[in-house]
C-alpha cells in the first residue's frame, strides 16, 4: 500500500487511492471511489462510490462526499461542510436516478459548515465562506458568503482578498505574492 490508513478506517475493495494519501480515524471509502495522490481524509469522512477526488485535496473532519461529486486538484473542504446529490429529497420517494453532478474546480476552498447544493460548479480558486449555502454556480476566484451565498469580492490563488470591484474592470496584485489579477467582462483571471 502506498498510502496511510488508520486501523479504524474502512476502504472497500476496488477503491483507488493515490500515492501518499492519508486516511484517518473512522473514514469510510466506498469501492468505486477514485482518490488522487497526497489527499488527506480527516476523521469521520465518508466517500461515496461515484466520487472523484483530485490530487492534494484536504477534506477535514465530518465531511460526506456523496455520489456525483468531483473535486479537482487542491480543493479544501472545511470541517463539517456538506454536499448534497438530490435536489428535492423525500424519504418515501426513491430518487437515486435523479442525482445531480457537482464539480469543484482546482484550488477552491469550501469553508467550515458551508453547504453546496447539488448541480452547481464552483470555479477555480473560488472561496466559499464558513456557513454559506451555495445554490448556483460560482465564478473562478469569487469570494462567496451568506445564505443564500452572494459574492462580496475576489480572492487570489494564495487566499488573499483582492482589491477589485465586483463588476466592471480592474487590475491588482495579491498582497502576499505580488501576482497580478485582472477583472474584465465579469471574470477574474491571474495574468
């Protein structure tokens, strides 16, 4: 085995786990899951069958990554954040054929106790604040807070808020790294 697995963790046969990944206490990884290299699964994490987790993701304690969720490289999932996969669940109605795909793109941060309603795409390096409820797509580099989540700014790849307007045009540098970012036509990009 090329990864660490705590003795209390359960990894079902067939699960693919990349080099150097760490699986901590009371984790359950289902057999169809594909987990990249250098991933950390904190205590009490659940990973469903139809889940893809990219390299270097960090999933903190008490997170369930349900079927039809894809995390690209370097996604951070804060403690007790929530994914869903059925938009309108009812206990008495079977809806497994109605799962909606959720995509979290490279480098995004999902803060503690936030909820990601199924069927959305979170853009690259977006930052969802603690406790927010995301029910629509999030642009790359967007800073989202509240219930329902609304955009209040832009974030650098380093995780620093950028001095850019929400709309219009602008250019600024990350206060930590000096990398330059430009806002144009409603999209923020690193130059």
